[in-house]
């Protein structure tokens, strides 16, 4: 693919995106409009994240791509391969070895460091969108800090269900100013938004970039008497035994039998290699299976 | 005593047509001002200019703010104006649908202004909502129902509760009893009169119904074609109208 | 024992190989050439060029072949390719009055200087399947006439001369570029037209139809519809004057719409405008109707709350590449989100159950 520039985008475009990223870092949580380009993958499939990654990547980088926490889901494979072909950068599945991680819907379990960048794929960047469909209105609400409506939504949840019924894409307030959508990560991941790493959010179709600089204050919205609870399935991982990681539920037979496994596949493998075993793990560290999905 | 609101030379035109012209008055704390006139007389335009829903062409609207004393609202920044609109001011629309969130429960509707100014305790918010529903005579077990399930009179009372929950000092009302049955109107007027007295509210009420102002307003302005043609104490204006138009207005009511 | 599913990479490769095989179809049937698609599927090629915003019939034909005839997929291929092209500059505005017209009709006048020219249209064909086309064979040449020389003035210009139609203001302002700047509202007319010309034909058609059925009706006549080729000229700084760099086929539609006016302003007809790459008249007419509906504010009309009047609604949803991508992304795994919802629903059910039991 030498017909294309390093990481696909031309340098002009990358500079434009970098300017947007810098502005986003300077005003944490603020959605910066940017002239999103049409990428060779569909809108809604990570074009925003891919453009942000493309603008950040340098040849020395080591890239990790995850979707639902896993390196081997098809869209993660597809995006990783895109950068292997267009940027020729090294790739890795190990969280701690990566310099840039592009993610969809999860934050890795292992705490990130100041040398890492986490890039999120964002479908709908506007946390107020489903309360108010008009962009002209929501921008005004942000600029005037009129966020009463967000709490009305939470109030209605408690009035109807007895608790806040938002389980992912749980809104946060950044540095006491902007209300931000953390992308559709489970609310379990919200506490990890306060991180040593640079976190960048790219929404391609909606043409917005926003960011959290390292150690920025991120508060999940709640009520004093109904505080935010980062919940997960009340089980331990059946493979590695972790009872603190976010779990996927897998249906294992026709009778509805199920098991719970870490959503973060690298974290789970690391634990098993270190000798931790779950309820259903074969004795001894086992390499992940090789079954084909096709 | 400093007036709560001083209006000076307020003018609004629609092209060549006059909305309201050169309107001036003072409103003192605890005072209720009625504005009457037929439809098209400019009374709603005036109210919307006062409340900042319409940008007037000329004039001043000076409000005695809690922190900085008298300030021209028209010269304030939009954030300041909006803050005022959700704290010290309230606006009751003729059609409750314009003033309520129809997809949000009664409790959420009343709680919104509290949350907008920083209330973050669900129990307290709900407690205040219940208190206010009681004050406007809505049963506590309706707190989680949406206004779509309410009668017109209940919707209007809910709108009033939603507006008054933050303890505003100035309330604008646009035909608050319009579109309601006569018996429902009477109950609402009774309720409003009680609340205004109890809370010491100042209010500007626009209506075409002289019975409403007779019951609620201390003072009255009569508008015609955008101009104030007569102003004074309510009883005085209604019992001894000086301007021909006011005389017509009063007599037409008497005949009806 | 359970093992995590691996092998996404190989699954993708296999899927691609299968796709290539399906694309080719039965190898006993001769393969389509790009030239065949360009020549014989010209209207599909035109649509792909219009919605792909790239005037290149060969690339559009290639994209259609690669997309197995899925035109939105073909538009997507063209758009992605277009992103990688360097931008040398912008052309001068094309002079559609100088168009070499293959087709030119007006619904508002029986005849006009330059005449009505039907051109190669489906309009009066009876829609009967032509089984002769199932057999291969030569087509008899159509009768020829000498092309008309000189410019073909726009019919709306005649109305304009008498002040009967509202005059469009000239502007030297460079129009904004939808593909280089983020879309922000309110959008000016140039931006709206840009968005509509590359918008999805079906979406724009549906909106235009809705205005005809009374959702912000603006009572349109086709003042003029013309299809033909125009020269594209560009000023080259080194030369200091404009040179022709090529030629494009365009469809232009000007509608004459309901008049506005009052006691003080004399009544005048108003306009809607459509301009689209290639022979794409359904799209150009639709575009003109929607353009007209979106102009309610400047023409002092009421906002009737109709979809076609709502600039934010129309512009945010007319792009089929954005729409199809976002629509289809729900195929991607969402099991992390789903898991969190699952936990929540279970917890809510358990609490409701407990509350019920406590009450009994």
C-alpha cells in the first residue's frame, strides 16, 4: 500500500486533526468540530478513532486495537490490519507494551501509564442528544452550562426503576465544566477515565473530537443519596478467577448453561500465564484456543 | 423603596406595525400588575419583551437583582439572563404544554428547576416536589404520572408548581386561566391568589379577562394598538374608567 | 472446556475470498468489463458520480463492478478514494447558459427560444418489458439533426427580466466546502445545495414528494430542466487567465414556485434549484423542491414543522454513506453494552420480585 501516505491520511489532514486534538486537550470534555474525512471503512465502524489514531501515530509506535475488550474481534482485526498496511507500525495484544491503544466500548483493566494514548471510537458524541435532538440547541446548552435536563433524566430513572437505569455511555462531568459522553463503555469502566494516559475521543460521522488530558477530574453524574455505582456481573472469571474485572457472559450449551469470562482478553491471558485459574479452566496455564469463527 | 422592576420606554415593532410602544411602569415588591386589552393589543408582545423571550427594539427593563441591585436585563449577557430566568423569574404560559415537559413525570417537572440550580439530593428534590404538588392541590400519588395523563386544570397547576418551586421573586403570567372551564378557572384563581399573598410574589399578568385582574391585580394597565391608554389602581380603573376604550371594555364585560 | 473464540483474522480473509467468487458469478458467463458498465449502465454510473462527488465515469463503473451493483456501496468506494486525492484548486462557476443541451424542457411555457428538446428520455416510453433486449442485437441509429449553435438562455431569465420571479443575489463569496469543513448550523444556501446534490436520491426524492403532498407545499412547476455538457474552466495562477480543463455532463432544474408578496411587495414567483452530475433528472427535480422548501425563512414563510423545511434534519440525514455506516454498525459486536444492560434488567426484575413478595 505504498500508494498511500503514512497512516493513510495526507499530512495536511493530519495537521488539521492534530490541531483539533490540541484544542480538545486544552478544553477537556469540549467537543471540537473537525472536518472528518471519508475513510475506507464505514461511518459508525470507527472512522473517528481511526482518524485520531492516524494523526497520532509515528513509525516507532506499537499499536493495540480492541473491540469489546478483545484484540481478536473482527472489527479490531480489521482496524489493526488497516494500520499494519498503511502505517507499517508494530502491533501488539499486550496492553503494557502498547504505546497507542484504539478501543471500542472498553477501557483495559490494567492501569495505563503516562506514555500511552487511548483512542476511543465514538458513535454519538453528544451526551444530551437523546434529551434534545438539535445540535444548535445542545451546543447552546453546553456553552451556557445548562445541564439540569441531564439530572431530570436520572431523576426519572430513579422514580421509575428505583435506581439510575443507565448502564453504559454513562454521562460524566469533566473538570467541573463540560458534561461528556465517555462513549459506550460500561459504567464499570467510568472510574478508569481518571488516568495517567492521554485519552482522545473521535467521532467521524458526527465530526467531533474531544479529550481528557492525564489525571483530569472526571465525575460520573449522580445524586447524593443515589451515588454512582460501577457495577459488573456478580461472578468471578471462569478462566482466570479474577473477581474484579469486567465479565462477558457466554452461553455454552443448548440448555442455557453459561459461564463468565473476562472481557479484556489480554488481562485474562496474563493472569492465566501467571498461574491464576478460574472455575472452568483446565489445570495449568493454557494458550487460548484456535477455533475458527468462520 | 426600590421598585423590583422598572420599565422605561419599551418599544417593539414588527416591520411597520407596532407591537408595543413606549411602555413605562414600576412594579414594587409584592405588587401584582394586570395588563388587559383585546387580542392584538400588544399585551403579549409586552410580556414577552419583559421576560426576554423577544428582543425589544428600544427601552430598558431594570430588575433589582439580589446581588448587584438594579440592572438593565437587556444589557445582560445571555448566561446571566438565563440564570435569572431559572432562579428569580418564572413564566407561566397560557398553554401548559409550552411550559411543561410532557414526557417527564410531574415530580421531574417540578424538580427540574431545583436540579438546574444544583440540587443533587434525590430525596430532597422529591420531598420538595411532593410539598409543591400538595400546595397546588395535586394528589401525592400522581407524582410519577406524566402531565399527559392530567386534566387541563391540573396541568396548569403543575406548571405553576414547577415555576414557583425555586421561590422566584417575579412571575410573568400569560393568560393563566385561558382555555379552562369556568369552574376550573375559579379554583385556579383562588389558588393563585393564595400563593401570591403567601409568598409575597410580584407578578405581571396578561389577560383579556377582567375578572382575573379584578381578583389578582393591585394595579392595571389597559392596552390598545400597542399603547397603554389607561393605568391605575384596579378598582379605580374598572369602576371609573376614563378612556373610551376602557369604558367599552368594562361595559362589554358587564353586558356579557 | 470452553476456549475463547479466536481466528477473526482468518474468518475475514475467508469472507473476502468468498465475496470475490460471488462477485464473479458463474465463470461460464462472460465477465463484465468496466467499459460495458460505463456505456450500458450509464445512469447507475451517473448516480454514483453524483453521490460520490467525483466526476469520473470509469472509476464509477469500476466501483459498481466491485460493489456487485450495490450503488450505495459503489458511492462509498468513490468517496473513500476521493479523500486521498490532492486538491489543486477550484474551477470557475460553470456557465449552464452555455450548455450543449441534449435535453431541455419547460413545463411553464409551451415553447421558448431554443425550443423544447426531449432528448433520450424514458418519459413517453410505455413501460413494457422489451424482450428483444434479452437477445443481443444491433440498434438502428437514431435520426440526427444539426446541433443548435450559440447559448441557450434560461427560461427563468425571461421571467426575471419582467420582475415576475425573485432575483437571486450575486455573491463573490467563496462557498464553504462540505468535505473540508465540519458541517455547522445554520448552513447557508450554498452549503445546503452542496449537501443535497450529493445526498441520497431516495431520501431527497421522498422529502420532495412530501412537499408535494402538503408537508410544506410550495407548489412547484418545472420552469426548466436541461441536461447536457458544459465546459469546466480554471484559472491557473502561472498563466493569469482561465483555461478549459475538461467537460462535464450536468442536469440542471429550475423550478418556478408559488409566489410571495403582500400589499406593499408586488407578487413574485420564487425559485428552487437543482444541479447534479450526469443525467440524473429525478434527483435534480427533487433537489430543487427541497431547496425551495428549505428557503422558508429568507422568503418570509411560516415554519410549518415539515421535515423538508428543517435544515438540520435534512442535512444531517441526507448523506447515504453516513446513514448506511451508522445503520449497519449495529451489526458490530455490542456484547459489552448488552451485558451491562442484562445485569441491570436482572437486578431490576429481582428487586421488583422481592418487593412483590414482601407485599404479599
